[in-house]
């Protein structure tokens, strides 16, 4: 499982003529020129691509945490007409392949004038479109004793205050789980930015990596592998920082008390 990553790391430090010759064995002469060459290989610096990816990923994480937690709280705690029907319809969206809604979404965003902006990639996250995270949080909220809600109501707290003061502080593990998965999936997303972002200054890291390969199939493999290594670093660091809460959030989701 680790071999491709080890090979990628070793190849990023090898001269161009040794990359495909010695597997994961390090070169006799370590060459960091690929990192400098890859960072400035395009007419737009890779720092711009990294900044674009960080901005999009950050906004998507914030949007999912706010919108999905609110939707999950409503399904788990509030009583309203048709709640079970709406919950079932929400779960049914998990069964729809992305290709089914791709063209209608593109037509909608084109008519709104959002193509060539990050809005199609970010705004839907603030509308609780990720049913997986809504379901995950619903299961976690259902495991929190209702006696806490009842005690808060006796003290005069309303639904919003219970959500903000009780549910969210007790739901840190599942919120971190949702944040990590959202960050990773957004950072690794290639198809979405490919459709909606056409200007190089708006490219994400994944689109930036694709520009190393030209129409003839030739590539600067040294620069490509070096930038690929750097593209993995944010995900690796993000996961290490929140690994304990991620495992706790997955382990406790759906448990009954």
C-alpha cells in the first residue's frame, strides 16, 4: 500500500534520467531542482494553486459543518410534518450518481453566471447537499440523551440555543470527522474544478498537476512528482492533527445510550 507513495517521494528527488530506472531506491545524487522547477513551471506559480485549493476547501468545510449540522439537528430533535418522508428523500440522494445531476447543475450555474468562479464549488455546501454527513450527524445526535434538551427547555432555552449551546459542544468528534472528510474530498477533487474553472489563475492544485502533461503526452516528470508530493502534505498534516477525534467520531456514531 505504501509502495506508490515511497516511489513517488524517491522519484521527486531524482534527476530526470533516473526516475524510471531504480524503483524506490534513492539516487546517488539527491536533486531538489525538481521542486524549484515544478513550483514555477507554469505562467502562474503553484503558490496560487495552493491558495485557491485552501480557500475552496476551507469554505466547503465551514459550509458543510454549518448546514449539515443544522439539517441533522432538525431531523434528530425537532418534530415537524413529514419529517420521516424528507429524511428518506434525503437518504435517497445518496443513491444518485453524480453524473445524473451534472448537466442540470451546470446549466443552473451557467444561467446564474457562476461559471469561471468558485461559487458552484462552494455555495452548495452551505445548503446541506452532502447527505452522507447529514446522516452521520443525525446518528450522532440521536445518541445524545434527550434529558439534556428537556432540562434546557425547562430553563427557557429554545431550539436554536439548544443547538448552539448543547448539541454542537457535545458533537465535536463527529464535526471533526465531517471536516476531515470534506477537506480531503474537496482538496482531491479534480472533476468539479475542471468543469467550472477555465482560467489558470483560478486553478486548484489538482488542475495544476494536470497542466504538466501537454497535448502530446510529454511531461516534466520531475516537477510533476515533486508537486504531487507537496499536494499530499496538507492532507497528511490535517489527518495527523485530528486523527484521535476522527476515530472517536466514527466509533461513537450511531451508538445508543
